[in-house]
């Protein structure tokens, strides 16, 4: 039985007929479309439908929809959204499959926020580019975001990275934030200048 059919059955047996009928009807319609797109593996379409679903108010989203959306995000190379959607599914009902998937992501990636203020293009580089396609995709997404917007919020595989002349390390399972605002860059330069300045030796 289709997910949207199960949803409508539960609604008929629960909330009053007048409660949220427009939103619930819209949810059922979008779920039907999302499932059709998922069967054909049209992941961009699944992703758009899921975003429409998340914008609806006062509706209960089935757990399997979050899981399908997580699969879409992974297929599109967005591990951050993959993890967020798995978390939403786990909040409704945990399973060994979900826990295993989340552990796998935690062991290989970390949440990363890279900030440039004011926003400007900057080169981001990995000391060693990952070989695994999924991990390489995450690095390429971050590189493109920093080049275009000077901002990235997502996940990166563990490793050493360079941005704007600064070196930083990403450790799996540990959130990382790198702020290269003009103020912070000035402070870093001042600290380096102070360290380089020779001290006075007292005889």
C-alpha cells in the first residue's frame, strides 16, 4: 500500500475532518509525486518535493519519506542533508539500518562551517583529495561554495585543508568552524608579527 494511502487512512481515523484538510491533501499529493520520482531515481525531483513537504505546516511526515529524501541527498552528493534527514527519521522510529548509516557518516565526516566576512571568493584545498567518490563530492561542493559565496555549511571528510593561507584539520565526528573574517585575519597577522619580532636579551 502506498505511503500516501496509509497517511490518508490514519487521518480519517484521527483528526476531525475539518482540521488541516488543505495541508494534509497537499501532503498526500506531493508524497505521491515524490514516490513516483523515487521509483525512477529522479533524485533532483525527489529533493524538490521533499523541500515542499518540509515547508508545509501542521502535518505529520511519514518516516519513510525522510529516508527516501536521505537517499536522494546522498545520491546528489550532499552528506549534510543526508544526515539531517536520517536524524528526522530516527526521531520517529529508530532502526539498525538508520543507526548504522548514521554511524558510518559520523566515522568518515564532520560538520563544517567555513565563513568569510565580508563574503568573497577564496580557494579551498584539500591536502590529499579523497579517493572515495562520495567523499570527493563533499570536498568539491565545499570548494565550489567558497569560490562562489565565501561560505560553506555542510560536511567534509576528515583530513587537512587550506583556505586563504590558513591550515585547519577536520576530525571525523567533531564539529569544525573556521572564521576568516577581516577582523580575525588582522588578529592572526598581528599574532604572527609579534611571534616573529625578536625579544630583548637582558645581560
